[in-house]
């Protein structure tokens, strides 16, 4: 009896699974998409401006996420010769290739939220007089 070849053993499937795993590792976390989306919309931003813009993130977490994204060539970090020292971040050309993915995630989220509200029972908040 001949064994059926598993789809997961094909070179194409292994390559695809590895690529998805790599992408998820690079973009994982609560904040990366928010930071990248903010940089895409705003261009260069100083650290403190990013901290104010990304609602709810702590300075230590923002610093860690920016370091990770710099290592993965998604953002660049520029130290300006000012007193006190100012640091600016900018999305790289390679980071900009994530724009269609971020846009699709945003579109999906909008549609999902609308479907939740459309399916939820309506409540009447008016009081009878």
C-alpha cells in the first residue's frame, strides 16, 4: 500500500510556512503595527512625539519595539546633534512594503467592528415620559 504524500512536506509548503513564521516573529506584539502605521502617516518622528502618538505605550516598550524594528530593517534611527540629544525614527523603504498589509488589516478590523455592531441587539436608551 502506497502512502499518500503529505501536503505539508512539499518544498513550497515548507517555504510558505517558514515565511509566515518569520513574518509573525518580526511583526509580533501589541505595538509594532501601531508604530509602523504612525510612521507611515507622519514620516520622520522624534521619540517623544511617537510616545505621545502611540496611545498607551510605555517609553521602555517603545524603545524596545523600535530597536527590534531597526534590527529588522523596518525603521531607521537618526541621532541629531542637538542639546539635549534628539533621536528621530523613520520607516525604511523596506518597511514601507508593509503598507498594503497594514491597510488590509485596518480594513478587515473596520469591517469586523461594523459587523459586530450590525449583529448586536439594539437597545433603546430613551426613557418613557
